C-alpha cells in the first residue's frame, strides 16, 4: 500500500469468475506523509482511503470480468462503515463481490478485514465507460500486472 | 399487486426524494422530475433488482444520442414502464 500514490492494493490473490469475487491483500506502510496530518501522534488510515481501497478492489474485479474493455469509475457508496481503526503495519484482506451487473454500471459489496475482523465495508456503484485516454488503459493494465492477475483478463 | 407505474414511481420517490404525488405517467424523469444521471443509476439499480431485469440503458442512450429516438421514448414514465413490462415478459435466455 502506497497511500500517497493511491496504490491501495499490494496483490490480487484470487478472482473467482463464478462467484464474481475478488480477494486481495495489502499492508499498511509504517510511514507515509498521510500520517503526518492524519493524525499527529496517532496515525490512522483515513476512512476515505479505506473506501478507495474497496473501490480499487471492486474496479479490478470489474476490469477482470469485463476483459479490461471499460474503465470502472466510482459513482456512489452506500452504507459505508468504518468499524475499527486501521493503523501502520496492519495487514489487510480486501474482498469485493459483484452483486449486480447493470447496463453501463455495476454494484459491488466490498469489505476490508484484518485477522478475520471486518474493519470496513460498503456497497459501491461503479460506472463502466470506454477508457477516456490510452494512458489510463495502459496504467490499469500495468497495475494488473503488478498485482499479478492480468493473465486472467 | 402494484402496477409497474406505481412501483417505478415509488422507487423514484424513495431514491430521489421527489414527492410521490408529483410523479405521473407523463413525467419525463430528467426534464420534469430533475433526476440527474447519477440519481438515475440508483433508480435503474432498484428497477433492475425489483423486476429482475437489466434495462439496456446504454443502448437507449446510444439511440437517443444518435438521433434515432427522442429521449421521451425511454424516459417518460409511461413509456419506460412499457419497456420494463416488455423486458419482464421476455423469456430468459437459456
């Protein structure tokens, strides 16, 4: 996890196409400029970045299911809950399941857990649109390779 | 059992905070009710789930943007309900 680069996932462990499910992992770094402000002397991963983590897992799931044809953009989050503090050094397990495949959009149910305890969850809606620029498509494909699952796309 | 119109009107009222009594079969979802594209996705999600269908919104928008159809064909409520009924009646592909 590199918070300042919005690189929220370290790896993808599994994409289950039948269950429409992704499982990923990430470790919160010991140090980050983000922690300088959030908060001095009491470092916490901001809830918005936990939401981003769930959105990225959802996005890579949809990219994989859709063959990297369209870019998922976060459109809305419902019932987002941040149930426990997430701190430097935490090892996180992230999962997302597509619960609805709409026309031009999809809805996922995502969660982050630590040692079996759910620390955040949300229902996310993502729009699926053609890649607006080739550089973005190249970026997400490179990220797919870094995360170790592009071969499945 | 509620009619398609009653169900869809209830969904719009619930998801978009629009007074139920202001919604009628002649209402255009965007032009008359002021629903924006994001709010319409919430409505579409609820309709898809409630009727167990997938409204082909992308195809509809393409028809409108390419000038093949006026947006009223899909987004005036009476017409939208007609499309929903057709999708519900459509046999599920094996």
